[in-house]
C-alpha cells in the first residue's frame, strides 16, 4: 500500500460544502445534477489536481462480490452473532464474506486490513482490537476511498459510518433494576479502566446510583484485568469487607459467571446474600444456577444493519456521508437478582 | 474455475509407483534425485502430455502468505478453537488466515471455495458442511494442485491429508465410565443418523455396552434433529417409559445442557434419578449445575496440527502424500454422573 497525499472526493466535498455523493455524481456526469453544480464541482476538482482513483473505480465497477470482516475474536458469542448477521445479509444480496480475527492485537489488525485489501474485497466491516490506539491503517483505507464501516469497537477519528450499541444505557438499566429490587450497596466489577466498555458501563452504573440518591463517592468500583486469578482475588477481598455489597454488577457475562462460581464455593447464596448481574446475554447465562440477570445486546441485528448499510453505500442507495447508528439494549431479568422477602 | 482434464503430478506418481514429491522434485530438476530416476519421470510426464500447472507454480513461487479456512459454523466453541489453533500457528510462521463459514450449506461451501481461491490463498484448510455429499468442488481443487487439507468433518473420497478426532473412542470412554459408576440402562441421544459423528459415537456407545455384556438389541437409541422442540419431546417421552433409562449419553454438550434443563424442570434429580453426560467439553458444561461429565476434544491442538502440516507441505518439509492424523479425546468426569450410594 503506497502512501503520498492524493486529493479525495471528500476533500472536494468539504471545500464546496456539498456531500461526497454529490461530488461523486458530478464527476460521473450524472444527469441528476444541475449543469452549473456539475461545472462548479468539476472546476474545483481540476483546480485541486484531483486524480480519479482508478483502484477505487475498478473496485466499484468490477466487483468481487466479497466483503471483508475484521473482528477482535471469534470465540466471543457477541462477535460470532455479529458475523452471522453480516453473513446472512450479505448472502441474501449476492455477496460472500471473508473473516479475519485480530486476536486483540494491533499488528494483527493491520495485517488483516492488508490481507483483505489485497484480496480485493468490495468493502470492509471492522471492529477494532483492544490495542488499537492509532488509526493510520484506517486513514489509508479512507484516503484510498475503499468503502468501509466500523461496528461495536469504533473510533471517532475516522469519518465513516458506525454501528454501536448503547452501552451506558444498558448498564443503567441493569443497575436501576437492582436498586428497584431493593438492593442498596451495589458493586461494579469493571474490566481495565482504559477499555471503552469499562468506561461506558461505569457511566450507566453511576447514573442509576445518582437517580436513587447515591453520590459517586459512595460508588463501589472493583477493577480486574479479567484473568481468573484477579477475578477470584477481588471477589474474595470483597467478601472480607465489613460493610460488604449486597449486589454485584459484573461488566461482562463471563466475569459474572466466574464470580457466581466463586460465591457459591464460599457458601454465599445468590440472590439471598448477594445478588448478581452481568452484561451480554451469552447462552451460558440462561443455564447457570441461578439463571443470570443480564443485558441483551442485539449482536445479530447489529451485523445485519452494518452489512445492509455498507451494501447500500456500494449500490449508491444511500450517500457515503458518515452516519452513526446506535442500537438499544434490553434488560433480561432472571433469578440471580430476584427480590427476596428479607431484603 | 475452468474444467477439462489435465494430467497431474499425482497421476504420474501413481503410474510410476513413486511419491508425488519425487515427481515434483524430478520436474524441478532437483539435485537430490538420481539422474535415471529424473529421466524416467520426465519421459513419463512428456508421454502423458503433462503441462506444468502454471497457476499452482505461481502460487508456490509468489506466495500471498495467506491460508484460507472453511468451517461449518463459527458459533461452535469447537470450531472457534480450531481456528485459534490454526491462526496462532500460521501467525508464528508468517502467515495470515482468512476464514469463511458455510453455515452448514453445500452451496455456501462451494462459494467459499471459489472466493478463497480467487483471493489467491496459498492453501486451504476445510471442514465440510453437514449438507456436503458430493465432492466435485474439492476434486477440482485437487486437480488444479491447489494445496489443501481437511479437518474434523472430512471425506475419504479425496486423497489429501486429514486431521480428525477419535469420536468412537471418546463415546466409548464416557459410556464405559457410566457403566463403571453402576448405571445399567444407558440411553444414547443421537443427532440425525446420517451425520458422521452420530454414527461414530454410536459405535463407541455400543462397544462399551458390549464390554459390559449388554447386546445391541438392548441398546436404547433416541434420535433427534437437534431442535429444541424435538430434544424436549424425546426427553419427555423417555420419562414416561415404564422401564426408563437411568443414564443418558447425549451426542453433544449443547444437547446435554438442554436435556439437563428439561429434566430439572420435571423434578428429575441428576445424577440420583438419571445420570447425564455429553461430548465436546464446551465452557458452559463446567458451570451448569450439576457440572456436566463430558469428553474433551483437542480443538486447539487439531488446528495447530492441521496448519503445521499444511505449511510443512507448502514448504516441502514433508511430502504431499496424504496422511491421516487421529487425535485422542479424554474423559472429563464431573458431578452429573457421580455414583450415588443408592444405585
């Protein structure tokens, strides 16, 4: 992938205050536009020394009918649901998909982008790795006008369409539910603090506390690196506290299930002694005992929406202007947070 | 992908009774071979009108450093473990992987093969869909000398290397364990009868029964299409039987977990009233209550072995002659099959 600045349609659009699709249509001499608009755009393109991107053009004209997908990990139920949604949608519209996983590694993610671009996919759907903090590889895709959108793990740095779920609201829902059930001292078991979801779910947790008159200084946040050892340590330490929590909101279901096992091993009854809730709605959460209260994320629907939007852009059914879609989460109340007569 | 018969190195090898790699080395004029062996092979190649496969050659020479992987489904823990093993191995050896899923569809599998071949992968690792009963798409890969191997869901029809697990032995282990624990009337809950794993695991089930003096006519096989409705129906019907089983071996863990829920809903105690075991060792099986006895399949190791073998073939560290690797399974005994004092 070569570097070196090339003027893009996006820059022309910005200069003239029109949309990218208007520029695109003008440069293709589309009959839908007024002649003077077209002239204005073509003149600007010439003055900026715009070179019609042959690669992008050939991609658009001779399509491979393949979309590339990059996800952080395939063992996660959430990402494999995303992929099912993407694949079913793509297949209905005559496309196949090729999937790469970054294994949460920035280097692997960059290699994945190179691999899929070399394979001449028509467009990409990307969910970022945990390590990804710089975005040159995405900026390059953008500059080369290779169509892509981001989902779930996204960055605001690159102006392409994004599909996310409302993490803060989901956390708010579950903590609000715990408070409504009569639990008063609610702990938040959080992953590493720099993770986007750690922050967003903390926002929702604090918001719900505030609504019930509990100030942030009375919040109870426990941080784990999500290894089994540390999950065990924070749980056992918490059990030793004099004024210990009566409920735990764990940031993700796999953490909640591990905490459940540790509590049960230590003779703690759920929810009688301590209530417990998670976030993700993994299949496992429905079959543990007690069944786990959690937040359902529409992973399949997210994949569908992302694929449909990208294909709509490729088919020029919608403009290339970036849009952000936020999908709502829903509370799944189960036995692990049931109000008990005593509390 | 064009059709039409082309003489292959494999045919030359067969005609002369030498290995494919010997033919390959002779045609490359390798100094490792005796001059007369080389002459004999080159003469035969000429007489058979062999055309050195330019595509295969260019694939070998200018490598994309990408392997293609086709799996039936990504939501399965087993296949995502395979992929992790493949990816870690490939990455260590400087390769990236692109994954396609067939969704258990024959048509989708054929599309996946086309997509990955068009993307010029250096080789493929393929696990067949449930629907795949004819193999022209694989025969074509073979005829075009595009390197590939099969894993887990394989066919004997195509002479390439294969990596599988010993399904029959795993089933034997778990049923043997149930019999040893003192259970006498053991049911086998099987998926559709034409599935390879349904048959193989039945073999192991029958073998263990036989060892304990129970003839096949006293075996208790229940067939389900693996939908929740049918799983429920066979379980409830079984509970109504006068002489009902005292233990169930379910063909796969997800089926076992569903059966566990149904039994518990109906007040059946596990293992006191009916013992229960599965096969796969999914993470869920460790956290249900009671924890589920199962058979562990080395999914990650299988992926590692498959990737290493394919890359060894590409690097000519091993011959192209097909090999079959069978990995052993191990019993994971947990609470769902614990001997109880009464039985």
